[in-house]
């Protein structure tokens, strides 16, 4: 998959869309749908990303929209921010247009290419990005004041992996905001975060008319001072 400044060249079919935040429009190039797949050299497969889940990084999920709308009104000034498991990285792109100090990361090998392309679509600076997995401990991300993410807790094993990854990259004083669509792991995850000194609260998203269906999940907020 290759991107130029003006054209995308890939066998996978793409979709272009715009997400509105008050007076800000974020333009996105995404995969057309979850049926797309393109891994001719087996790079994703060697990272443990098979054809059944390959496309999940490249579409816009409801949880990502909820995170984006929540973070659009959040006090992020002066904070070093990390989006974990960014996928199509809607929140990172939004924060980037607001000139915030945002870094994005994901395990998927194609995420960085879409991130760069979408930054160009929005006439923004290229976003700091590093491809890494939660088990990998050689990244150069550093530490952050605010860590955000959406729909990250798919399985029980992700509870410890994600909490450990967040702890490695959280400053002594840090906020964590995660949107969980209700996969049943948030309470165990909150207990794990408490072990790292984070207090927690859950927020029910109220104004979600931008979604096609009611959102049954929660915004999870963790704070450590």
C-alpha cells in the first residue's frame, strides 16, 4: 500500500468521508468496509494479524466517534498526549488540527500510512507515530500526561497487556480516557488500573446523535496525581 500527496494506490478499496466537530471538519480516507484485505508480503500475518482481523484498524468505529467528540471539548492544553491503538486515529487527527502535542501508536503495519495520508487530507502537520505492540518494550514513545484510546479491551488477556503498557508510558501525574463499547472487561481493567494508583469514574455519553444507533458503552476516565 502506497500513498502519494494526491492519490492512493492499493488493491484494497477505500472510502472518503468527513466527520464534523462544531466548526471543524476532519476528512478521512478509510478502508471501504471490513471485507478489505491486502497483505501480499505477510507483514501483518507475522505480527499475528490474520485476514479475519486485518481490516479492523482501517474503518471508523462508533467508539472512535464517541472519543473524538468527548476529547474535542476536553482540556488538553499543554499536555503531552498519546492515542493507544489509534486505528484510523480520528482523535489524533482532531487534536493535531488544534496544534496539540499528540503522538499515535498502533500494532497494525498499515496504520502509519493511513495516518500520514489523513494528515495531508486535513492540511495538517504529520503526526508523531510509532508502530508497536503492547508486549514490545523497546519503543521510544516516552511518557505522557494524557493517554486516550477507544474499543481496546477485546479479550481478558488485553486487560493486563493494556494496563501495563499504559503504566510504562504514564507520567506520575496522568489522565487516561478510554471509550469502551461494553465488551465486559471494563471492571477488571479498572481494578488493574487501581493497582497502579489510578482512581476511576465512568461517564455515560449523552449527546450521540452523530451515531447511527444508541451507544451502550461508557467513557472510562482514570486519574493519578
